[in-house]
């Protein structure tokens, strides 16, 4: 251990560090949801109302008809919460707080697997405990926190499978629930199985990975299948989870697309009549035709989509501000600007540490570890999805813990590279 790291190491290795961090994270988030009480806006209002409808036994519907436009996972989660604990915004927000404490704990566990024998897990814990934009999300009725919790739970089960059949099956079931929350998770297990550091590098590792994938996806599909069957009964066609994929593809792939979310006024004429399934099919066909006939325009738009994916980290704060305005409680502009500046500054520092650590992490190899590729695979996976559809800072929410893990490895990576 380098002398410059001795003090940091002593602090992080205290037996009180983890419980104190988790306790502070809990207090900060509880304080936030008690002090900041926005009204649900945009998609959040729909999730909240659908959760209430489900808790009342009315099923998942829109304007009196069964729907699958928004993925069912988060409204169903809210419906279950409201059935047990009562129909209130506070119940949803308290669930966010508890889920995020789970996110911090799971990130610590995953970082322990990926960065064995290092300070990175506890620094990851510290970074996420006080991550400003994620704190702001706890007062929103948004699917991000549940989605990220499930992603990390599925990852933790897989990375510690070793290779235990039960954990692989459970991981598949968790990723099935994750897919019901957001279908973009469908192919994410491939990243974990193919890139995870395998404890057993014997004989035929490829066959082991293929068997793990087969078992995992069988479990995943068993969880999703009941909802797919319900959709078939409703629409007369197979819809895996939701009917908004074609529309989202169209938003990012048309003549006037700017790389970010933009619902054009001419979309209704493209989508035409019929039910939401038929509109989804037409939107997908239109977007795919556009991609085939305008390949250069599509390629030129990719950097812009990637820019919108990474640019800024204040959307959680902004939605809180909008929700407070909806309650007639406008905040002073100076306070909003300061909060956003802190959030963006924190994000930029973590991002800079992440980039720097990638150039220095070879030091972990010299201590018998392996360069952890799986976290980079997760970051690349979600970035690629945004380039296929459209960019937005909301979509990098699930990559922040993975970026934090690599950023947390920077101090020891610097120490490993420093001259004696």
C-alpha cells in the first residue's frame, strides 16, 4: 500500500464504515422525500394512476380498455404496494428509499466480486450514498430505481453463481421481472454471462456459458410468459411486454429526428387508426424502412444520440421542480441552479475518475486479479440502445453504479502506477 493511500485505507477499512454510509444514505433520502413533495408529472402520473387502478382490481387499462403501452412491471409493483400499505405517494417514495439502499448494498457486493482485494467496493458505497441526482429520484414515482435494483440483484446472483444452478435460475427470474419493468433488459444477461470473470476456467468454458444462458433464459421467459399470454388474449398477437417499442424507434429514426425525445405532430398520421398493437407495428415498419433507405442520415445522428445519453445528470432534479410547480410551489431560480450545478459537478467528477481509471486499471492484474470487463459491457449495452432509439440523460441512470465502481478503483490504480 502506497503511503498516500494509507489514511484513505484506514478510514475505509473501519468496521463502522459500511453501516455508517448506509445509515447516512438512508437519512439523506428520508429527509429528501419528507422535505420535497412533487406531484407526479409526465409518465410518473400515469404510473401512479395505473398502480391505483391495479390495486383496486381494475386490471391494467387505459381509458377503460386493456393496455400494454407502458411496461406493466412498475405499475404492478405500485399496485402491490398500494394493496398492502395503502394508496399514497408516500408509500411509493418510501419504497424508492428502501430500494435504493438495496442498490447501494448490491453495488458494494458486485464491486467486491469485480475488484477483489481493493478499496473500490467501499468507495463505490460512498459515491452512491451521496449521488445527488439519484437522491432526487427518490421523490419521483419513476421506474428507474426499481429497474436498477433488479438489474443489480440479477447481476449479483449471476456473478456469485460459481456456477450454482439455483442462483442461475433465480437470476433468470429476476431478469424476467426486470424485463417486465423495462423490455430493454431482455438481452442484458448476455453481458453478464459472456463477460463476467469466471471462477472456473476449466475444460470447456464456452459450453458452461451456453448452458448458463439456456437455463437463465428459460427462467426469464417463464416469468414473462404469463404477461405475453395476456397480451395475446387482448390483441390477438404476440406482444412480449409492451407496445411502445415501434413508437420509440420511430422517434429516433425519421427525417426530423434530432437525437433526443421528440414526439412530432405528424406521428399520428403515420401511426394511423387501429389499436395500440397495430400502431406499434406501423411505427416499427416506418422506422425500419427509414433506416434502410437513409443509412447515412442514421449514422450521422448516432453521435448526437450518444451525446444526449451522457449530457448532464440533473433530470431528476428538473422533474422535482416541475412536480413542485404543479403543486404551486415554485422554487427560487438560484436554489434550482445551485442544486443542478452540484449534481452535474458530482457527475462530471465521477465520470472523469471513471475515464482515468480505465487507463490505469492494469495494476489490478499484477495482484492476481483480472481487468473487469463486465461493467464496461453494461455501460456499452445501454449506450448502444440509446443509439438505436434516441438519447436522453434518463437512460444512463442504470449505468451510474457501474461507472462509480471503476471511478472508485482510481485511487489504488494510481497507487499501483506510482513510482516507488
